[in-house]
């Protein structure tokens, strides 16, 4: 969520092992990586009245696999750690106070099976992470809480012949909001998705995809639903340097009648019968410069109404400026409209327009030193009073490679929230020192 972090990269299942598997116990290949970070945060909640704290973050990354046969593999990939708030544990988004458990998205136990031409994966994914209620007001990060999520599923991939492929995936998702006064977000979802693709030359892909999901909340505050989507997609090259991807179809959301009305609940009785589309164009102009443009329209379930519908445009470019130097620039525009708005409901979200841009430059100073600097600007204009704000973020990074197995990093972050028409302006400074080691 941008409310929590602007510059942190999205998590992958192997964040600092770099594909290395550095131990072998019998037939089991094991990779281990340890990260230890220390942070000073001048305003833990990004609130108008700042409260500072020192935070310790410890993370163990594990990647292991056991090949039972040539085609049957049992694997574990996990990032597990704890954050410790030294002075103000009451401001941890969840946990027992002093310690906050993190299990990073992508942490998975999986069993791969080959049955004739069909590849089957039975998996269970677990995550425990901070989340943000997107209905928080005033720009201050007071709506954060924790989420425990478990996804159990079975996926089957059938390569019918050299051109046709069929993919089926069933997932049972259980999400439990951690922290006080967030039980209304607890939910289960059972989803079945399918896609059929045709690619006779392996240069372009034409397909159809869709699915159905059954959503149920543990409490009646938010409405359960049956969610359906189906459409077509195509991915193809245009010339030697451009790739275009286009998808589109229908979305049908049918929600239960509300049993809890505002101000206790949203009281939304709106259903959806609409369309979605997503168009992405990627161009590799030359060896140094590439850029991507994405436009789209889609709806998704929401926390302060049944659903929210968004139109968006994203643009990003990456350029090798000179030897050792690379910069990236991205911009976004989004107009989001909730299905229902009742100001009597605490945290109700009105129509909002958001736009902004990010710039980041990195330079490889030497074989051991790498530095980076970035800036973020974001504006949110809402039809609800007191919810407009500008946000500025600054980042400085310095990385040092100690050895092939060890490295250190230093980071500085500075955030400014300027809340228009509301007395909720805030600033936040973060100083981060980290160390990672691959065993």
C-alpha cells in the first residue's frame, strides 16, 4: 500500500538468496538467508502529534526442496520474521505488543505432481502482514492493521498440444484481520478460475479466462457476494521492439442484502454488472531505454462499500543513463468511485481522484558500493470533506557488499503529508540500517 511504503520493492520468494541453495541435507536442498535491520522512526503512525520509536526487524528467508521423483517435488519457500518496538509497542499494528510477526506474501508449501500431460500443484500459502483500511481519512496512517491470510489451492496445467493449453485453479482463502476492532473484515473466499490459451507459433497468445468466487464475511457488517468475471485476452509483438497486451470482459457481482445499516455498517445494496479492460504497451526503444503504458477499467470488492470501480493510467520508463547509472520514472492517474457513500458510516469513502509520479536514480559507484535516491509525489482529491491531501516522499539508499555472502544497507526516508482543509498534517523521518547474510 502506498500509505505504508513508496520505495520498498514488492516481495519475491527469494529476496536476498539470489537463487543460491547453500546447504544440502541428504536429498533436501536448503537455502538460508538472514536479514537484521534497525530503524529510527520519528512518527510511527504518521499522525499530527508525532510519537517516535526504535524498531528492530529480523527476517529469515528459507527456500528448500525435496525431489521425490523426477516429476514430483516438495518445496518450501518462506520469509518469516519479527519486528520489535522498543518504546511504544502499543503502536504496533498487531501482535502481542512488543513483537509483530511477519510472514511475507509468497511463503508457500507446494507439492508438484506430473500425471501424464497434466502438471498439478497442491499448495498452501500463508502471510501475516500489515494492511491498510483504504477508508482512513485525513491522510494520516491511522487505519493500518494486521492481516493473517491462508490460501489453500490446487492448480492444474494441461498442455493439450503444441498450441493449446488449459489452466484450472481452485483456491480457498481465509483472511483474519489482526488487532482490535477489525473483526468486520474477517472473511473466507472460495474461487475457481480457468484459462484456455492458443499459441501456435509461441510468438503471440490468444486466450479466454474467467472465474467465479463466493465471498462470505464472519460478521454481517459487510455483505457476502457471488463474484463472476469472464473475458478474452491477447498478447502479441508489434515489430521487433514493441509488445501489446489487451484483455477485456464482463464482471458481475451479486451481493447479499445488507443486514447492518449505517452508521454501524455501510448499508450498501448495490450490485455490479459491468465491463473491465486492460491495455498494456511495452516498447524497448533501444538497449538503454524501455517504457510501458497501461490503461484500464475494473471493479473490485471494497472495505467501505460493496465494491469500488476505477479507471487508471500508469506509465513507467527505465533508462541506462551512463555507465553504472540507471534511472526510472513512473506516473499514475486513477479515478475511483465506490458503489455507495453514506457519510453517516464512519470511514465512508467518497469518489476520489489520485495522481502522482515517482523518480528513482541508482548508481554503481564501485564493485562494492551502490547508491540510490528517489522522490515521490502523490495527490488525492476526494468529494468528501477533509480527505484531500498531498504527499511527498524522499529516499536515499547506500549499499555495501561485504563479501559474496554478506552485505549492508543504509536508508533514509522522509515523508510529508499535507492535508487540505483538515488539521492532520504530518511529517515522518525513517533512518534504517540493515545487514543480510546468506549461510
